[in-house]
C-alpha cells in the first residue's frame, strides 16, 4: 500500500478512484492482447492488487504503469498455459501409445507404418523431422539450415505430423 495513505477509508477511496479511472482501458488492453472471458477479469483484479502493493505513480504515468503490470501478468499466464498444454499433450500421446500397442503388439506395426510413411515424405519435411527429432537440433537451427523462418518450420512440422498420423492410420486399418 502506498505510504501516502493514512487511513483505511482513504485507502479504499483512493483504490476505488484508481479502478474507476483505468478499469475500462485496461479491460480493452487485455482483450487486445488476447485474454478471454473470465481471464480478463482475473487479470484486471491481479493488476490492481499488484499496482496497489507497489505504489502507483501519479498522473499520466499511471496508465502505462498499469498496462505494464497487466501485460506481464498476461504473459505469465500464457507461459503457465503452455506448460499445462505440453503436459496434456504428453499425457495424450502416452494414452494413444498404450491404446495402439495393446495386447501382444509391442508397437512394431506402428513403427513399421511410420517408417513407410516417412519414406513417402518429400525431402524438406523428412529432413526437418530427422534434424529436430533424430539429431535433437533446435527448431531455429533447423530453420536456418533449411533456409526458412522459425514459424515456417513450426507450420511445416505441424502439417507433416498430421500427414504422418493420417498415413499411419490408413496403413493400420
């Protein structure tokens, strides 16, 4: 709480004034960043709590200060979301593997289907997969080697993995 506030009633009215002055603009800013639904409301509340604890600068600097806090909180929530998503994907892959290799099959049929499907790939997608997964090369280095941008390799890999999934399913049925 800022040092200039001396009584609880004054603190409440100062916080109310801060929220009233900046809530609408911050809400729009968070929506523009990509926050959705209840996430916007939670980020707004957290922004005002953090700002109040740190002490809000006076005047025109308050808006920029609040946007900086809101942006940092939003970025932190994106990183946490990405970690949860990676864990969910790993869990889904494990479940798919278990479902694929039920019984006596040790996954050999799936591996053979994958090899056959990989052989059908064009040079660039096959090389990207081999360098990324086989050699453990970072995606940005794969992009540099293939003369592509990082996002281009990301999209190439997504399309290639999808094509491999479909090819494997066709071979297994």
